[in-house]
């Protein structure tokens, strides 16, 4: 009898331990779920919850809550687990690297672009990156893939496909004209060199494209990638300067010259040749690769004095500007990061934003700008618009009344976004389609 009692006691203790483990497991899961739910609510408040471009969509009927997608994502708080199921948190911050897609053990994730409510305009391209115009290809951010690794891969593949369609070069014509010297354009130029193509690279700004306009200390997140004529590049974190130096070195060693400051104004196709008119000259080529960003040209404000030399739309070499009165216009991450860096150089910085609160900015940047304002390092004027730029001053207007503010000024940085190159693409004849949650990458079950 005692043996039975001891056995029962042992079973009872074992059951108690098991129930305790289950209790603490469930309580811990609930605690984590509540934390993620609060993050989602915060993301809704800040405008980060709704995706703006490529993003993961998780099927709750398939998801087993392994958390592999969360662990695989190199960005913070894009994905989380709520009540045993994967979910998006800051979907608008997703850069479309696809690591979550490949990490999911049950194939519950689909990468989509746009949503049912918010469409995303993209040029129509085939799986080979060819547009509706034969011989004209698109790679990188313009096609919906903004991540550096993806853009590099697309640039390589596009040239590979394009090279198969190029006819023999005659009368000094080019095999290929590459428009844009960002990640996709650089990779494309290296692949073209590898294939002994006669090509030229045109860039309206400077080497690096959109990346060149990042603040100097801004960290660029990327994954290992294969560069033609170079090999594997392993960078988990790097500064803009280091990345640009790498690209410059690779291009230099392969004798590839980027035609910087040369904007393409028109592209026309006659018979089998493209005629590309730039701001400097005319080119004729068998093929064209557009590797430009989605922002296109910087958006201008259209105010008096905006043509003055002290007005800038790109943030380069902030360490050269010291002890000056600087106005930064904008309320996004670029504007906030630039204002903070300028303040670090001892400048008197005023940030003008047309809305009454910062929205759609990274939580870290929001904390930093709030700290800077509290410590009088940056002055923020909400509900304000730039009215006029004078030689030594600027005039701001305050929304809701006729009040004007005049402040001393040496430099103006404008971060009002960019003008989508939709009109440019349509003038070329490329068909634009709007994606409403269309699957870009999907598992076949």
C-alpha cells in the first residue's frame, strides 16, 4: 500500500511540475503577446503598421508560431508572435529582403506588394526584368526591390538576360546604356564588363544613387552578396562611406567610369535601336537598363529664393558646415537624422515641419529628436511652411494664422521626398500597373 501511495505521490508531484511548466509557459507567452500587441498599437499610432511596399503576409492557418521568421529578420520589430501566430508590427519598415520567407519551416509566408486598400504603382516587367518595350529592362528599387542585395542580384540577372537579346554593335553604337549608379546599376555595369559588352553608365547625381544622399554616419543594413568581377561581399553593418568606397574601388579596378551629373531626359526606340538623350549628349544602344530609384528627382517647394546656392536637397559632408544657422525642412527620417548630425557639428539648427507631429519615423529617431529638443540642441517648429529664402534669412509661415517668422539663416536643407518617375516611364512607353497586395514571392504547395 505504501508503494502505491508513494507512486501516486510521485505522479502527483510530476503532474504538478508539468502543470507549473505549462502555466509559466502560457503566462510567459501571454506576456510576450501583450508586449507585441502594445508595439502594434504604437505602430498604428505612428503610421508604421500599414505596409507601403514589399512586405510579408502570414497565413495564420498554416503558421505554427516557431518564431523562425522573427529570428531571421535583420530589422527590429518588423515581425512578432501573438498568441502563437506570426504577425507584422512595423510593416512599413520592411525592406523586402525575404529572409523571413526562406526561414519559415511551414511555408506560411508570402511576400506581397501593396495592399487591398493602398496600391503601389510599378512598371510592368517580366520575370526576366524586361518591360513592355523589348530590349528595355528595369532592376532594383524602381521595380519594387529596394534592398541592396536584391538590387545587386537583379542588376546582374537583368544584364544576363539582356545580353542574349543584344544584336552586334555597329557604327560605334553601344550594346547597353545603364541609367543609374546605385546598387543595381553598379552590379549591372560589372556584369556588362564581365560579358565584354560595350556600355555606358549615366547617373544624374553621384555614385551610389539614393544611398549617396544618406547622412554620412547612417548605417546601411545589408546581407552577403556576390559582385561580378569581385566575389562575395560580407557586410552585416557598414556606413555609407565604407560602402561607397568599396564600390568605387571595384569600379576603378575594372576601369569602369560612371558619367555622374548626367541626367537622362528621353528614351526613344526606332527600329532595333534605342536613342537616349541626356543632359549632355545623345547615345544609341541596342539595350537599356533602368536602375534608377523610385524617388526620381528631389521634390522642390516652389518658393521664392529656392534657386539660391545655399539651398540643398542632398546631405553630403555635414562636417564641413560648422557654427552656422541651418534650416532643415521636412519631418521624415532623413530630415531628423540630418538635423541631429548638423547639431552635432555645433550649428544652430531649426527643423520646420508642416504637420503638428512627427509621423512615420523610426522610434529611435523620434526619441533622439525629442531628446535634442528638450536639451535645446534642435529647435522644431511644427505646422510651419517655408515661404521665402533670403540671402541671410528665411521666412516661415505658421498654419492656421497669418503669423510669419523670420530667422537668421546660412543654409537650407530640403527633404520633401522625391517625384516618382512615373511620367518619365510613361513618356518612354512603359506600362505602369498598380499592385494591390499582389504576391511577388509565394511558395507552391
